[in-house]
């Protein structure tokens, strides 16, 4: 199923809420009035939602819009800039955009996407993949996580090593990051990777 733009998701959510409240869908003018945009722009968004399989329209009806039955629950999550699967580096603080995913893919109180650059997690995670991250402060042994090392961020697999921590990629060509006990204060766990979002187009 095609990914929605942020505006398309907002309009779809509005149509769903309106229909739940009143028992019938909003008109095109009501959608335009709610968002403060021109009816022609609304029409373009509605056509895109129909094309992407989220809505259907019954011809010759003034309120002929309806949600496509049988679609799985969805959730919109923020997508941030690239995270290195290699040496740590900075990641932008502001979200680039928002992406709509099946709710089953994005379980958790705070979930977000990060684009991956680098080869250290091959073959599990490839450069260009987008990882789905659930924000957590503790990880199970061997979990793939997003870590802040001093003021930079990296994607690695979490291992305890004595009183320290080993952050290791799945690609044996890359050296692991060894965090000794005295340096643990500089290590922060941002979250656990719970899935990989890999669009085919």
C-alpha cells in the first residue's frame, strides 16, 4: 500500500473522525473549510487517497466518500534523518516528515523511523533501509539499538562485556565500539530497533 503524505493522512483522519461522530462522511467543502484550503486542493488529495486504496467514492452522491473496508489500523510516526551504521555521528533533531505504517509494525508509546547509512549492520540491515525504533532506556542482550555515544548517534547490537558494554555491528569487517565502565556515563540508549521498513519503490 502506498505511503500517505502528512496532509493526506490528516485528511483521512478527519474523514474517519467526522464519520464516526455524525454517521456520514464530510463533503468536499467541509474538508476544505476544516483545513483552510481550496476545494480544488481537497479534490486532489481525495483522488490520491482513492488511488492509494484508503477511500472509495460512490458516483452521483454528494457525500459519496467512504473509508475502504478491511484496511488494517494505521499509525503515523515521525521520520528523522540518517543514522550511521558505522562510526557515530550527529543526527538531525527535527523530523524530516511523517510516515504512515500498519499499527502492528509500530507498537509502543513512542516510535519513530530512522534512515540507515553505512554497512556495519549487513546483512541484517542494509544501507538505505529505514529502521522502526521504539524508544526505550534498557535493552535485552543482543538487541539492535540506537545509541548516543557522547553527542553522536550510532546503530549497533547491544552486548554486556564485564562491567562495560560492547556495541557491535553484524558485519565482521567493522570494529566494535568498546565502552568501558568509566565511560558508561557518556553512553545513552535511545531505543530498540523493532522492524525494518524497506519500500520497494
